[in-house]
């Protein structure tokens, strides 16, 4: 009986987290991805954009960083007051994209669901930043 107790202690100590804990953590992370991605879709709706970016556009962002996707406006870009809403939405989308991609990295390259949502989020970030920059470029100078 003493040997059985020692064997159980060794198995538990060496075996790491039980499979159910690992699965639970994975599901928790994937649910977080889904929630953040759903928020991006709501932001896109608020900006009068289609809920999802075009699939061919999403494909372009596999393997790119969120920072690269967000790099649209010129350096020193200042947001005129009339563009605050669209630029704020683009910042929110890019923040969510960063969080999604961080979780996708944690889940690994083999998690197709999370990796796809990461690419979609980066494409949304890019589209939203393009709208922000276009709005800013079209805005009349202040005081006119």
C-alpha cells in the first residue's frame, strides 16, 4: 500500500496538469479569442464597414505582425476632431488584434481557429487604420 501511494505521488508530480485542466485552459483562451473577435465585428459595424474583411485581404496578413498591419498613416499623423470616432474605432480594433494574436501565439501555430482569427483581426486593423488615415487626409485644416 505504501508503494502505491508513492507511485501516485510520483505520477502526479511528474505528469504535470491533468488533461482536463489543459483542455479547460485551451477552451478558455479560445473563448477569449471569440469574444475579442466579436468585438471587432461590432466595431466594424459601428464604422459602417462589412462585418468581416475580404478573405483575400485576410490571407495577406498571415505571418505579419499587428504593428505592420497598423502602419498606414504617415509619421506624426494627427487626428483632426472630425475623425476622432473612426480613428478611435481603429485603435480599438488594433488593440483587440494584438490581444487575439498574443493568445493565438500562446495556443500555437497548430491552432487553426486562433491563427485564422488573428489574421482576420490584423486585416481589420489595417482596414480601420486606412479609414482613419483617409479621413484625416480629407479633413480641412483646423481653423478654416
